[in-house]
C-alpha cells in the first residue's frame, strides 16, 4: 500500500471500535436506559414494597385487568383465573394464575410483569408474586400461582383502570443441569 493507512493500522482501529461499542452496550447503555425510563415513566415496572398505611379508600374503585402471554417458544398454558377485579385503593387483593406444562420434559419458566398505564406502575405494589422466583414444572404438572397486590391510595384520581400483564419465558436451557446422584 503506497498511500493511506496500512492494513494493520486499519484492523487495529476497527478492533478498537468493536471494543468501544461493546463497552458502551454493557456499561453505559443499561444505566442510561433505566434513567430514561424513570424520567419518562415508561417500561411499566411495578413499585417496590408497599410503604403506605393499611387504610382502604372505599370512596373509589379501580379496575385491575390481568393479561398473560407466552414468549416465543413457550408451550405452557398460562393465564389468570379471572380477567379483572374491581379493587379499592389500599385494599390487599389476590389473583391466581394457572400454569400447565403439557410436555413430557421438566421445564423452568420465569414470568416478567408490567403495569400500564406506565405512570400508574409506581402505585401498584406486589407483596407476593410467582414472578419473584423461577417456576419448575414436571411433565404434565399444573399449578396455581398467587399474586398478592395493593393499589396505592395515592394513585392519581384520574386513573380508573390498570393492567397487570405477565410474559412467561422458557428458561430451561439457561438453567445449569442438576447433578444426578450415582448409585
């Protein structure tokens, strides 16, 4: 090469760009994304532990709708026992979700929740949820999984309807194999 940069210099620069892109994606982008979600009230993450008083606001009701979907490749049947509940803010309520593994293999799943509208997510508190742990079902097994929640009394007065949705993911392949005992 008589003009321009050498091949070695070009490869070195391209590798430097790849490393910089990797570092940006791993170290910079996740905290930036979290900050943007907080600022704009998007992503529908539910609030943390309920810190409010246990008094119930019986002067109003909020309709809580329940949705369940399976991620691509998830073969379980999965859904709530009821489509919706009417709740008073501050009132602890329960909903059961049912899951069934129709396969002939043990499977492990993880449910990821979301709440909409996003601006109401900070007022939805799950005190017990199957989404906190991975669910392992044996072949043909069916289970009922509870969700215990409280809609905060401080929910904005113009919000009359919330949707709690779950997406169920098959994470069987990501689980390390269980060591078999030798006889």
